[in-house]
């Protein structure tokens, strides 16, 4: 796992709160050291995951992906889908895009988001489908952010072949503890309701256990 710090969203349930703000590069692992680690483990490891934060904020991402692939590793990219161009340019073997809520609600949740955020999210969804790479859409089911109303809205933008994975919001260290104090995770029946709303459009929708 390669965690790249800095994110343009501020999801209250973020489980990597220490990576939301950009970090001083002087305290980060040097990329040359990371490459040395990967070279030493060829034949033992098969893949590298670039996550964050939001990896597509880093202009050097395509070069990092290319270096990992030159060493023989498969590459998975985790992204919030805010930059479809960067997603397309990354060159990963597998793309996992987090869908936070219904596309029209992004700017209400993150006022600093660009005015065209809905178009960006829909553009990134198209990139995943057309990239030739494996992909999945991933949804953290956080009460107040993703519920039945949002599931119905989002379902209209899904396609039958889309792999969609739901995961339950779980309490713990998050970006906004005050938000978490007033929220309880969905029950299993509630998660199943959300799954069924999406599966009516995208039959491969499933709940990720654990």
C-alpha cells in the first residue's frame, strides 16, 4: 500500500484523517526507498495499491504507476473520482472509485468542491467503464450522507455491468468526531435495503463483509 497524502474532500467518516491535509514531504518515505522495497520483494508481492488521501492530486501519479508496473507489479488505484482526466492518465490495472453520495449532492456536502463536480463524478464513472482496466464502484454507507434517497438517485447513473460494493460505516478514528457522535452504523436490514435499491439497476451490487 502506498498512501499519498492530501485530499480535496472532507468526508466526516474518513478513516484516514491524518492524510486529508497535505504533509511536509520531508517526513514522508522517499520514493526511491519505496522502489528499493518493491525491487527487493519481486516474486513475493504481486501488486501495489495507490491510495490516500486522494492520489490523483499528485501530478507524478502516472510516473509512479509506470515505475511500479515496470517492476512487474499489478497496480490498483483508489480514488474519489474528482478528476476524470487524472484517472484516465494513471494507467492502473484496476480502478476503485468511491461514490460518496448522489452526484447532485456533492457540492452540498463539500462546498469547496468545483461547480462542475457532478459532471466530474459522472465523467469518472465513464472513465472506469471505458478504461479497459478492472474496476469497481465503492460506497461507504454513512447515515445522513448515503441513504435510500441517495441510492435511488445514484441508481439512475449506474449500468447493468457495474460492480458496486457497499461497505458499512464503522465507528472509530474519523475526520469529524462530532459528526460521528450523532451517528449509528446501519443495521444489516438497512444495508440490504440500500443494496436492493442499487441492484435493481446494477445486479452485481453486493455488501462487503468484515
